[in-house]
């Protein structure tokens, strides 16, 4: 796989935080939305002003890692905040060297292969689905289960046209300094550390629900365009309702991919927020809830107010 291929795959790591693991029905979504805390402050809104005395205001913007033109066309308040920002910070460093180091973790190097770990029948099903995504069987055989799972749940799209890369290009064109909150190594380590038995169970679940998961991306985009973080949370949360047998595994997956990273990202935003004038873009699901980035920043004494 060439550097473009690695880039496309690594973008799926971030997408995995925002894409559902199952396709819920409307009744399930409605019920889950009603379960959200009544006083939830960070349930709607994509652009938030972050303020504290002694520095110019900064902005945190929730993205969705999709190339849909409805997503990549920035609304006027977002474009205005971006244009006025002194710096741009994105979620992860995706320079070619970092990508290659991180991508080395997605494949077996101990003599095993995916067929021996999954068994022939599950490997056949997995290879058939991944073949439809353009991944040849010899490469599929090298993948670890978590890497195959991420590949299956990612949407088919032009990887360099997703919203985050649109923002990166704009920042470079405008001469803004660019920073990252995480390395690609850290993102892959979060997944590579999942016990192999759990990786296998999650991959089998992704194989069994492949068509439903892919068809539900439209629902997630619709919630994003409505700036409804609560609905995005409900779509993700519904996967546990749809498959209680893997619910504990999904909980642990989100703990690794969302909750733990929220703490790290809120901490690493501090230098930019102290400087002020920052525009910080992270996946929208990281903004939601009492354990989300916005709540963590508020707990550090920042004034957090919705702009859009």
C-alpha cells in the first residue's frame, strides 16, 4: 500500500470515533435521545468560543471526517472564525513519516496472519468485503483484526477531501501556523492495545453488520448538519442496544477512542488557548457530554459559549 493508501486508512481511525457500529431504527434513536441528561449543556452546536481573561478568544469546532460537500462547505460563522484565527490546530499529525510508523502496527509481524486468527470461514467473509473496498486478499491476510474492522466501518470517500483536510489546506493557504493534538502513533496504539479476543469479536460484528453500518452514514451526516451532538451520541450509543452481546466491548472501544482521548486533547489545547486566537478542530463526538472536551475546558475555568 502506498502513502496515499496509508493516509486513507489512518483517516478511518478518526472516523471510527464518529461513525456508528450499528444502524439503529428511529424508535431506538428517539428513546436514547430522551435518556440524555435534561440539563445537558453541550448537546447542540459545532462552533464554540473559549474565553478566559488574559488572552484573545479561541474557537473549538466539531468536525465530521467526511468528504460530503454539505459538510465541507463551511457555514459563515465558522468561516469567519477560521479567517480571524491566529493558528489552526487539528486532531492528528498525518505527515508521511508519522503515517508509516503508525501503519506498521496494523499488520502482523510475528509470523501469524488474519486467517489463522479468525479461522478460514470468517477470513473468507472478511476478505470478500474488503476486496469490495479495493483491499486485495494478500494484504487483508496481513491485517490485525482491529485494522480490518476499522477499514470495514470507514466510508468510501476521497480521503484528502474530508473536512479536516479542507481546513488544513485553508490554514496553509492563509499562512497560519498548524499544530496537532495527537500523533498517528497514539491513535494506532489506542486500538493496537485492545486484547486480541476483543478485536476478533468486534471484527466479526463489523462483518455481520457491514451493510447496515455503511448505509447509516447518511443518518450521522444529517445529525451533524443539524448540529445535533446529542443525536450523534444516540447513533453511536444505539449499537449497544442493537447487539448487547458486544456492548461491553463497544463501551471499552469508546473509552479508548473517545473518553481517554478527550482528556488528552483538552490538556494539549492549553498552550494554544493560553496564546489565544486559536481555531481548534476535533471530531464532533468529542464535544458532547459531561466527559467531552467542552465540559473539560469549562472545568478548567474557561468560559465556553456556543456560536453556531
